[in-house]
C-alpha cells in the first residue's frame, strides 16, 4: 500500500504550528511519531492534504519537575519515558505502561502524545480500502451503520492506548494549545466516549497537545499496570488495567483508582470498585469482591476477535493480580 500525496510542514515553534492548523482547518494531520498515522493513511482511513510535524519543536521534548508536578512534553518518545530517571523513580506505573507498547522499534519512534491521542480501533474499520469496499461503509469510516452492533449512527470502536490508564490513575492533566487560546483539562475529560471522534483533538478542536502534567505521587502511593494481548511483542491490549492505591502500608486503603483500556470507546474507570476498596483492609476475599465489582462496570463489544465475556474474564484476572501486587497480598495460589 502506498501513501497518498500530501504536503509536509515542519514548524519550528508552537506559534508557527498553531498558525498552520488554523490555516489548514480540517485538511491537516498532526504527525508526532507517525507509527499509527502512516498506517491509517496507507489504508485510506485518513487523507490529509497537509501533514504538520512537531518533531522540530524542542519545547515539546522535555521531562522535568516543576513545583509539585512532573511535566512531560508530548513529543517525548515512549523510550524517553521508559529511560527517564524521573519517571522511573516517581511514576513507575507509567514507565511500565510505556514499556508495554508495541516493540522496541516502535517505542523508539512513537510518542507519549501520540499514544494519548490514539484513535479507536475496530476489526471492521482498521482494514485496507479494498477490504472495506466489500461491504457498506461503517459508521466510523463515514457511513451510518456500526457493523459490530448493527445500530445506526453509533460507533463502538475500542480505545486501546496503554499509557492512558496509568496517567489517569496518577490524576494527570494535559495542556492544549490553539492559535488564540491555551487550556488545561483533566486527561479523563479529554475523551468523548464517541468511537467516531474519541478525543477532543480528533473531534476538530484545532489544538495541539503540548504537555502532560502529573502531581508527584506521595511515598505511600503504589501502582501497577497489567496488560493482556495475543502476541507479546507488538499487539495493542485486548485488556489493560492500571491500579493505584494510597496508604496501603497503613493497613487501610485511603484512596484507589482502577482504570481500564481495551473495553470501551474511552478509558473506563471502575468507580464503584474504587468506592468499595477505600477505607478497607486488603484481603483475598476483598480483592475478589472488588475485581468482580470492577468487571460489572465494563460493557465491551466485539470490536476484535475476542468475545465480550472473554474480555470480562481477562479483566477480572488482571484486576485481581494488580490488587495483589499493589497490596502485597498472596492468595495462596500460583499465578
């Protein structure tokens, strides 16, 4: 498959970049690492007349501590995240999630901003143009029918980014910069839940994601990310979960976050499970109860080769394992 023709721009600062996206309104694509974008363009899932690269903007490639926060530029590669001493020490769950993405070659090119802005995926959508032309165009590709559910004007494609559950568990926020505005919002609020336009940038906000801001976790916070996929080296997650717990050393959990990827059109936080675990002492019985409650909040559909029931079963196993790992609880069985 060949790339379609496009005009390539390499702005050297944010002002130049935002001016370009304003000028090319709706006819451009932002290229960070390009590991997902290039494939989509070859499949004719995106036909941007202009590509705007952010690679030559040095302000987007920093990782630093500022006051009580860690600031990560959106153009840091996933390898940069994995190898950063600040990330290793302060945000181990994020390091683990970044390491789980793709392969070493992909991580050397793919960026944290690109992973956050990753489009949703579906077995009927992420195919070649020739394959898709054999049936009616699906809702995500511009048609009116979702081939997964047979519903009209609704898309159930699945969000599958690895780093986002960890970032949401750490209560991350992001900065979006446009030609005449800058705004900051919680990362969880960045996602629309609409499979066709899964985040605010893809929805057409004419903004650039410039940085991620994460409050430096206290010493009593422990976290982990677990992922299940078919092929260990390259696949997107069928299910991924980040678990964060605060104050577990004090015997009673003071706060917790359980955040999934791969089970909906946006990241899914298990809020009932969070409420259940706060104030409780972690035990094998409680872990099973919390994992069961977390899975009850999931409503996956068959956008890949695995059934929803299979995904829920995997999700429960991952949550149980994550809670045991974070809480240091042994259930007496071999994993």
